[in-house]
């Protein structure tokens, strides 16, 4: 028997890692402002009323006519004279949910993340 060993090996392309869609639940008794920054460097400012929810997936159409997602890169949360910023991290293409609620000690607000597609 003859064995041929090849130095060639197939490599898979890396898996995309980004947040495609996010929802924000405002459990505060005051309005919340969020500033979303996308991969395209565009920003969007949204106000979410007390007790309300907002969901976002930014799509754009290429010249060839196909649609793609503009991933969410970061979010800044503004309420009660405080702000918190988070950078989106993902292990693959993900959908996140963020709940904004009062901290247990009553000093400001906290942001809790759930990955909805794990």
C-alpha cells in the first residue's frame, strides 16, 4: 500500500460574529434615551417611554438589490442624569434583549443582557 500525505488542508471561513437585532425593555418610571451605533458608523437616537419596549434591526439595500444587516456595534443608555455604554459582543450572529431597571440600592439604573438565540 502506498500512502500519500498532502500538506493541503481545507479551512473553513470564520463564522460571522455580530448582533443582528436587539430589543430594549425600559422598566424605569422615567423615559430612557438610547444611542445605537452601527457597523457603518451611523448612529440613531431613540427615546423609550417608561415601561415601554423598542426593537431594532437595521437593514440596508445594496446596489445589486440584495438586503443586508448593519450590525449594532454599541449602545449608550441615558436616564436619570446617568449614562452607561456597552459594546456589543457576540460569539456568532446573535439577537440580544436588554432590560433596563433600577439598581437594587436605588442609585441609578442597571442594564441586563439576555442572548435570545443560544
